[in-house]
């Protein structure tokens, strides 16, 4: 049933080729015959939305996800409103680019009140769902590793993401599973199975020993200790058939020529994902 | 009921004054009138077990914990046996020093098999309990932060520690709660309450933004974002009345004179713990 020898589901998350602008990344995917791409909003802004959309469509690339929305926790009403407005623009971009999902990240703590920040995340999703619906956009909640709980995402486990996503239809709100963020979770396989049709994205990379850097220290698949294929099989078994994004924040990788990185990505994708 | 203006429960974990040997740490606690100390096995070995025990008793210090036992995951039978033997020695030292508990840490991954490593941890505890009982020593399972799951501890949540500890009497196996390792957990307060009389140790420090270093980047209480007093109140409410260890791995702190560090520890303990 499962096909581990095909690139049909392979997606390049732009974070993997950080030095490439959107045009270069699109061209790189076309040359490497990678059918999907995950786009970052800062890269879209550099080129412009219309031009980005045209570039992607011209080469027939499909967009797996737009990174990122969310980041709701805020210390003032003004800040909250600014964040909601920014998320509306992100939803419009996701619609324009025909992406599978807008990836929603928790956001860090504006103060010591963790419970309140988590409540704000939940409320942010609720606030945006009607707007996303009218644009035909799915919101994909991606829990980040607990080491980012303070400064990047108060949403840190699949159970937490599920608690929110499961109160919506999977056409509206789902969950994005990134092996780097969830591999350590004692409840992982149980939660993947429970997520089921709410899985709307799947990201891969590896956990290196030692971790060279908290933010830019992810590894190429196969270089670390994550049981990537086991997790992929569990995600597939839960019913997910969509793109698999390779998202690797790693300074050493960024220092290599993009085309060479894509060749390694393809090789390791077949071997380890 | 609760007394936040007393040093009766304050314990200095030796990791906070890394440059001091055991003799210097004991003298420092005596000068600062800190009644408890948490001892590291490498520091005990430096001075010798008998002499360490004598030093501690002579000034009337109480020993909150010995760090550390555990570290069971291993790739061969020989390695496993070596680790079990090492843990037996740690239990003997804990008995000799009259410490409240031997702190058991998970250990890292010898290979990619996370489930098997976790099974080994559970088996290691089971193997040692009878030996610990005959020495009157409690084993305290301390889950570490998930960012240490690969290289230091496959036990990363309170739920996981509880699953093991709860199959033993709290006189034999308990749980050590360190705010730095568990503060991010969405299930934290529920798990603390569930741990109940199995809580046999409580450690404090703070989570800094940004984290200057994964290993040596903990903060002094009050310098970070952890709701320390809220967690302490929950731990007290669960029935814990024992020592509260200040355990801060921080290079900047280590570069300061020990006596000055203890003064700050005492001040922040009253303000934030």
C-alpha cells in the first residue's frame, strides 16, 4: 500500500534553503522535480504576493503550507488586534496561493501567565475560523517542542493541539505534525492515531546529538535519532495522504549550495521518511 | 499555613556552586545558615565518602538528595550490568549520607529505539528497589525537560515518572519535581496533585528568555518566566513538606564567589519560591 520510493509527497519547506529567495526556491524545486513547496511569509513579501503566486503556478508547483500564522499571546488589546489583522492577511495569502493550510504557531509568553497565553491562542483560532472559512483556508495548528514554550509557542504537545482542533471540522482546523517537535512525547503514537483526519500537514527533519543550536540545530533525516519512518507510518495509518515537508533549520546546511541540498533531501527522503 | 518567610526548607544543590568542592559547599551552607544540601557523586568522590559524611554531620547539615543514579538505557548486557553496579554504589552512598533520596535520571538513547530505552529505565528501577529497601534508601525519579530526551533522559514528563513510581510504595520509589524541567507541561498541575505523597523532592531555578545555553543556561529564581511560587504551592498542596533544592546550572553564576551566590539564593528564595 505505502510507497516509500516516490517523490509524489515530497515538499521543500523554504526554511531548508534559507538563502534562496522564493524565485530561486521555485526554480530549484522545478529542476529537482520536487512537486510541493512550503512558503514563508517573509519570502512571499520579498517578491510580492501576486508575483509569488504566478511563479508557483507557472512551474506547476503545489503549495503544502504557508508559514506562519498564530502568535496570538499579547499583553494589550492593541497588540491583540494587530496580531488578528496580520493573521487575516496571512489567510488571504494562503487563499491566493492555493495552499493546503496556514500553519498556526502558538507564540511565546508576553508575561509569566502561561494559562492566559494558552487561552489567548485558543481564542485567536476561534476569532479567525469564520474569516478562514470564507476564504476556503484551513488552519493547521503546529505544536512546537517544549524548549520553545517560553519564546515561540505556548502550544507544545499534540494533545494540546488536538484539544483545540477537535472542536472544529477538519476542513476548518487541523493539526500539523513535525517529528522534530513531537518525537520525545510518551503519548506520541496514541495522539497521532487520535488526530486522525485532523492531520493536515507533516514535517520531517532529525534531532542531532548533540544539538548544535536550539534554533538552527536541526539535522538532515538520517543524521539523528528520530524514528522518522515509524512516525511517518503512524501518520499514514491515521489517514494522512498529503505532502511531507522537509523543514530543516541548520546553519551548515544553509551554507551549502541549494541544488546540492535538494539532492541530499531527495536521497534521505527515500531512505528515512 | 504556608510559610514563605523561612529558610527551614532551603537546600543548596551543589550544581549551583559548581566551583566549590564538597568541603567548601558545606562550609558555605554553614556560614549562610542553609540547613539542607544536595550532593553530587563526583563531588563526594573527590573528598571520599567517609570524609564527606563526617563533614556534613559535623556542621549538622541535612542531605536532601544524592545526584545521581539511573542512566539505565544501554546497548549491551555488559554495559547494563556496569550501570546496575554503579547504581548499587550510589545507593550505598545515599544510605551512608542519610540523604532523603537518590535522584534517578533517565539516561539518554544508546540507539534510535526510544521505547526500548524507556523499558530499560523501568527495569532498572525494578532491579534496584530490593537493594535500596535493604539500605533504607528511597529512589526519586526526576523527569528532565524534553530537550534532554536524546542525550540525558528518556523520562521527560511527570506522567511518565508517575506511571513507574505509582507501582511502588512512596517509601521506596517517588518523584522529584524540578520546575525547570516541567513548567511547560499542559498537564502540570493535574500531575502534581496526582503525584501526591510520591513527591520526595522539589527543585527550583528559572527559565530565561533567551536561553543562553541548553545545559548551562538556567536562571536564578525571579529572572525568568516560570511561575515558581504557583508550582511550589501546588507541590505543598499535594502534601510535600520536605526540602526545596535550588539547582542552577549557569556559567555566569559559577563565575561568581560562592558566598555571594548564596546571598542571592536566599533573597530570591523568599521572594519567588
